[in-house]
C-alpha cells in the first residue's frame, strides 16, 4: 500500500509505521460491551474510534476482518475475581433469564451503533458461545505450567509466568507495585498471590450461568474470552487490538500473558487505546450521577442536558479530539460541535453547485495532503477536521465569487471532501443516517454522464429518453455551463 | 386469562384451547433461519406468523419468552446427514471465514425483519454457541441407550426408540414407509438404518467448523440444536414450538424423539406449522428460478416482479391468508393487497376526525367480537382483516354523514382498530417503518435499460463503462435469461 500510516502502539509507547503481518489482510480486534445495561458515552468512544480506523484501513485498500466481541458471561463486579457476574446480577434485578437480558441490551447497543453510523464488525462473537475454545486455552496454559487449579477454579500463575516472561509490560506495572496496591494478603484465598487472575471460576449457587469442565461446573474468567476469540477468528498473532484505556490494565495485560502462556507468542502486534470521556470536567460514574446513556443524549432526557443532541453531533464531537486525548462533554461544547458539523455538511452540498473558472486561486493539494497527513499521523481527526473547515471556508468563498476553482480541481475537491467526510469519518447528514445511500446520488452521476455522452454523440433519442424517465420519477435535471445538476421535486 | 384462544396442534391434529403450562408465562420456540444467504419469502412467512402470535399472546396479557434460533452450523445440504455444511460451503464460495458469512447474513436477516415490523425475539441463540449443551444432550441419549457411536459420529437409533416410543407421531409416518422412501440400504454406511439421524458428525477435512468431543473432532447434527436450546431457555417442557411445514419432517419429528430419548418427556405441548408460499402457482425453488429475496421485493429487482412492493404490503398480503393455508404470490395479488392496506390505513387516520352523534347506527360490538373470535380461532387473520374492512367501510360512511357514532363508541372504535392493526397485526404506515425510498431501484432500472440498449447497438464501450462504474459503487449486475438484476455488496 502506498501510504505512511503511523499508529501509536501502547506496547512500544511510540508511533509505528503500520505494516500488516499479511498484507492486504488486516486483523482487528476490539473489546465490545459487557451487555448488562444501556450503551453510554463510554461505549460510543471506542466504537467510533475503531470505526474510523476500520473505514480508513478499508479506504487505504486493506481487506479488514474486524472482530468486536459481546461479553455476556464472566465479567464480575468491580472487574475483579470475586463478586457477582454483572449480567447475572442485572438479570436477577430485571427478573429475566440472563440471555434474555443479554439479547435486550445487544439489540439496544446495535440500535445505538446504527444511529451513530458505525459499521457492523465482520464478526461479533459472544463469550458464552465460545466456552469450549476458552476451556481449550486453559488446558494449554495448565499444560505449559502457567496456571494452577484451586478448589475447582483455575488461576493464572503470575509469578511462574514472570520467571520466563514479563507480566506488566503493557501497563508498565510490576508485581511489587501490584502487591502494594492490594489489601489482600498472599495465600489468604484460593489464589497463591493476589495478582493471580481467574481463568475458570467454579460457579457458586447464585451464579446461574455455568458449564461443565474437568475442574468444576463453572464459567470462564473475564480476560480469557478475548484471547480465545481473537485467536479463533484472527489467528495466533494478528495486527491490531483496540479498546478503551480503562481496559489496558488488568484486562489487556492479562490477555497478553494468557496468549504467551498458551501459545508462546505475543498475539497482538499493535495495541491501541482510546482515552476516556469526562462530563463537565468530572469523571463519568454512576455514583456521581453524571452517567448519560446514548439514548438520553439523542432524546435530551437527562438532567445535565439542556436539550437533545443528534447522534451525528455526538460522533462529530468525539472525532474533534484525537482518540488518545480526553474528551469533555458539556452543553456548550456540543452545541458548538453541532454548528460546526452543519457548516461542513452545507459546504459539502454546495460543492455540486459551484461554478468553475480557468484558474484556481487556492492550493487544493495542500489541503488534501494536510488532511491525509493528519489521518496518517495516528488518526489525528481534529487536524483532518480543521482542514475540512478550511475547505469549507474556501467553498463558501468560491460560491461568493471571492475565490475561483478550475473544473479538474472542483472534481477533485468533491471527491476529497466526500471521501473524508462520508467514507472515512462516517459523517453524514442526519436524514441520511436512516437512509444510508448516497448510492442514489452516485447513480445519478452515472446517468448524467451517460446522457452527456449520448448528447456528444448526437444520440438525442437516448438523451431525451433519460430526461423523460427521470421526469417520471420527479427528478429534474438542470443543465448549466458548468455541468448538470439534479433535484427531486 | 379471560379468552378462548384455540390453536391447531399439529401433534393432536385438532384445535385445542390454549392453556399455558405455567400461566401467565408462555414459552415459545420458533425455528429461525440457516444463515447462508439472503432472507426470502420462505423466511418471511414463519417470522410474520409467529410475530402475530407473539404480539397476540402479549396482548392477551401473557408474559412470553420467545426464542428463535440462528442455525450457523450443522445444517448439511439437502437437509441430510451427508454433504457439505450449507454455511461452510457458502463461506468457501464467498471466500469468508464461516462466522464472517454468518454475521453478514444475520445482519441482513435482522434488517429485513425490521422492515417487516417483526419484533425481535426475547432470545436469539446461535447453534454454534451451544455446542456444550448439545454434547450434554447426546450423552444423555447415549446413556439411555437410544443412540450409538459409529466411526466417530453418533446416530440416533430409531428402531431402539421405537421399542418404547413412537417415532413418526408428529408426521404420521412409520419406519416401513420411511424405509420404502429411501434409496439407501440398511447397514451400508455408518448408520444401522437409513432413517437413523446424526446427533454428532465427525468432521471431514473440508469441514472447517468443528469442536472436540469424546467421539471425534466434529459438529452437532442439525436437529439437535433446537432440542438443546429449547430446553436450555424454556425448560424440559414448554408451551409452543413453531416453524414452517417443511420442517415438520424430519426436523421436528427428530426433535421430539431426541427430547423424549434424553429426558423421557415430550418437550412441546403445542406444535404449530405455517404453510408454504407459492409464486404464480408454482413451488418456490432455486431450480425453478422463481426464488425471490425480500430485498428484491422491496426494490422490485426481480424478473417476476413488475415493480417494488413495500414491506408492509408483503406483511399484509401474508396475513390475508390463515397461516395454515398456502399463499400464492403474484403481481396482481400484491397490488390488490397494497390497495387494501392503504384503505385500512386511511380509515385508521380518519377515526380521529369523525364527528360524534347521540346514537350509533351500527353494531360496533359485533365487529369487535367477530374480530377477536377470528383471532381466537387459530389466528384466523383473514377474517379479522375482513372485519377491519367492515369497520373501514363504516368509518367512511360516518365521515360521509351516512352513518352515525356516539362518543363512547368512537373511543372504543379507535382503541379496537389501533389495537388490532398496530399492536396485534403489526401493520403500520410505510413511512413509519424505515423509509428507504425506492428511487435508488428506479434509477438502477434506467441504468440497466441504458446498458441493454448500448449492448443491442454493439456499443460495448458504454456497456462496459456502466458495469465498471457500478462495480466501483459495489453494485453487481447479474445477467440472466430473464433479464438483469443487481445487488449491493
């Protein structure tokens, strides 16, 4: 591929030129939601970040297999190895069978993702649907001596692993620190050390989701599913693993340890982590009462919101920050984003109506190069968007007759603007969210060109036929010196 | 519950008063799609039939847990125990990992169901996600002596089962007949008898979806998933099992045998089967070239269709027949249905505008009683719809001042009409579904005609140009004897 995409690798702590293991194929794994409640901003940011990555990699010509999992079992309270399963607990509260609860929130998650114009991943595996694969991985880890059974559960043996490998290399933590940060004492429970983590948990009576195994009737540890499903669908090593920064430790650290312990190889080449979201400067949290669901944003239905915000406004606002920076939500900032997006969308619509001149009075290549330069620099979307604003400013000036553009430049400008706005950033006007097609306008372009060609050949029978058939559909063509535009009546 | 719902039970071959095992809870299981291609009419009919049942049971006050599965493994060609897995074969043809193919067609199925205003089921379990549960059931059946292992596969022993129970009680077939209908000879393959069926199949090298077991690295037989998942989510016995009549034998017959063999009890109280769909009087089939996908209906993109038909027209048309009758699709019939639905929707809108009088000149209770009487009579939707037409006729007469209605009657009429139309039959105006606009498909028709014209003139430069530009938009043309169709990729 002819590009210089650099991605910040959380593991090496530097930006690296992205070269797939097996180009043009790219394997991308992203941690999806634990489906025990409505999707909120914390779900939107990774989904949008890695949607843009997915789109951009495809734009660059790669064939991407994007796996985003659904966690429906094994994620215990406080992300720890004890406490109730989050799904089971919520199911009990809502008086539903756990998989009924899972289905409800998976459906709701999908609805929200659709509204945010997030492309569905290639595969969306459920943790509960891959128990066998997880058990197979546990057996491998046990066989290689990096885990132990204790009272029907199986734990990863961090000290044993550390004799040969390095637990903590992603997060930069070491076991002494981890030890200092825990109130548990070694040997006090089933684990040999407090930082050991569960690969399999024996189900206690309250846990109604469980499967048979040689260790106990139980369920897999939370960290295991991503290692098992990533390997199953993307191979023992794959290109990119993404997720929120809150998952870096312990979740991703444990994933690395599991994969190395089971297969002897680091399974991920590039680790990417999006930063967190704050609300009015505060960390988002249920206890702070500033937890806003996506549907509450879309409906303006929360005490912190002055009014509703469209899904596209949320998407645009999130992309106005580089994914490794924090994003602070406030009504003022959202309203500013809404205006900004509107300006870009209006400029996009104006392009088709611009008149051309013998010369261009501005440097289009510079804008294009700066935009792709920004995208190639670790998906720097705010700078790419700043360049779109610059393009919008010029589009308006051309429309006002204060700048001029040549016909080839106009074609290139249209192609560039739509590629970046629609194909890469996924920003479309709200009315097109439901009605996904700009296929319609692309088909119109083909028809207009065929008509032009017929006229050049003096085949007026064909050109008239085209006009008549479009008239029947209430589509009117307007021929101008600069070309043909169309409108629905 | 204060109602007299009667449902035709395919097992007892008569209409039975529906009484749930554990009222107000109702367990409903319906066979969902094998996801290896686009959803077609054969998927729409059971989905719509059982959607109306689901809606009506909820309307009656029941708490329904509706399970509809996704078959993503084990369904071999020709619904037999040999041949390639349908999903694996299609994945090979499309050069995708099987779960990538599954995800694509699950997404497409969901989109089509949404357009048809079909409520999502409470749980939508995947066969591949329940391998352990299926293996557990096989062990139970083996333990009770109703199955045998042969060359790494496990087969259900129909003769052994018949010593104690009756294989064929749902379909009314007996093993002599089954023997006469097969070309296989007993003992010629792994099976003891040709009518024995696979519970577990050893994977041959071409089968890339497989899991470990004590019998072999393999995969479950097709019939097993529904027994295993039905039991898991609805219990060892539950109220209603539905599906298309084509599944009655062998699929449902085998399900009954498996459940009785494993648990000693009949797992389903009421079996419901919707009848088949024909196209212009002919059976629908790929070999007959009259196989119409739902998206082709919605876009008018099939040589047998004069034009596009809205999803609500399809839904209404299917409901104009009782679910146990066949339905024959034709352009004339669909256009009549479209008009009829429009009349009902207009009448519904008129209700709010009617003026009231001191007396009603017609008998509202009669219409209401007849409607619910029809629904209670094995979901006789055509008679219920006939009553809605009668109501619409009267609504128009009231509007014209030729009939009168009191205020209480008007309130009741509005409540009745909306409950039946919207809540129970799920019929809403098209603009309320997701209005995808069929301008796109009309533009495609123009382009296809221009290409045909170019080819007739031997202007291959133009016809190739058209194909290439459509390719760039991921729109593929398929030329057939009957004409050219197109699809988005």
